[in-house]
C-alpha cells in the first residue's frame, strides 16, 4: 500500500509552490478562484500518489469527492459553525463561500489527472 514515488512528490511540491504564488500574487476573477481550484485537486491527487500505491482512477474519484464534500460544507457555513472564521489559514483552506463553479473546477482537475494517467492506454490500444 505504501510506496514512495519521487515524481509525484516533486509534482506535489511544484503545484504547492504554484498555488502559493497564485494566492500571494494573483487577485483576479479567473486564475485565483478557478485555476487554483483545478490545480488543488491535482495537487492533492499527486500528494496521495506520492505515498500510496492506489489505483489512479480510485484516487481521482476520491479526491474529487473530498473536494465536493468541502464545497458542500461551505454551503452550510461550516467554518462559522466551528468558530474558525478568525483562523485565517483554516478559513482559507476550508473556504467559506459555496459556488457551483468550484465543483466544475474540481471536476476538470479530476478529469485532467484521469486523462493524463490513462493517455498511455489510449496511445497503445490492445
């Protein structure tokens, strides 16, 4: 089950740095809210794949489901109900505003990793 994969670990680090740069330097209506959400799904996927030998499709669906669950919790003001609004880091990580576009972004991220992981199967049909 546990198997360290350097490639996924390095991708995780790179994506994390990109996400931090987006959070610090970009304040627009597309890259930060939408592309950031696409990339966070890919980041979490790469993190899991860096340490665990789990089938790529299961990992992609699990990360998408997790992201959607967080988004649904935002709909119910989860951050406020836990009293975490003043904790800036947790409030940002968990989010505070439900938006259907976020779920679309998460789906695009999950589909992207699924397609990238399975592209070798398409180029070598049996």
